[in-house]
C-alpha cells in the first residue's frame, strides 16, 4: 500500500472513533458542583465509634489528615484509623473531652512531625467539637 492510502485509512479510523465522543453534550457535575459527594449517613448524623472504617473516614478523615495511613508492625490498625476512632468517640458524645478521647495516642515525638500524635489528635478533636458547635448553632 502506498503512504497516502495508509494515511487516509488511519484518518478515517480516527474519525470514526472520535465522532461519538464529540457528539455528546458536555457532562454536568453529578453533585451540583460541590467538591464532595453528599454524606451517606442517615439524617446527617455522624457515624458512631463502632461503624465501619469507610463511614468513619468520610466523616472524620479530614480531621486526621496529618496521621500516617501506613501500618506499624506490632500494633493493630494504623495511626490514621486510631485517630478516626478517637474522633468518632467525640462525635457520638461518648466523651466530651479531646484529651480523654485521644488517650490511646502516643505522647512521644516523631521525627519530622510537628507535635506528638497525642497533641495532634487533641487539636483535631478540638476542631471537630468547634465545627459541631457551629453546625448546631
């Protein structure tokens, strides 16, 4: 085959593949332009401490962003999952003190991190309580 024939066949094949995509109208965001999908918790209430990790991560994960999601050998869960569980204790009114909720966190400094895991958890818990207070007002 000659080069011109090959080029014409390739262009026709490309046009057939691209035509359906070009014919579709632009797609609107499915969640009306909001950054996150709507909460799947019933009646907007936060999940409790015994809820599954996916439900807790949606609700409390943003407060625990500074915690590692890597598993530490010899300990159950990850630092992130411990923080999420502690935030669930605060969110479900099992305790009203971030210090009590975060008492299972380590008070030793970790190289390269600001503060201790305990102090970061207490700070995150205070932010959670502040946000809940603003939402309730």
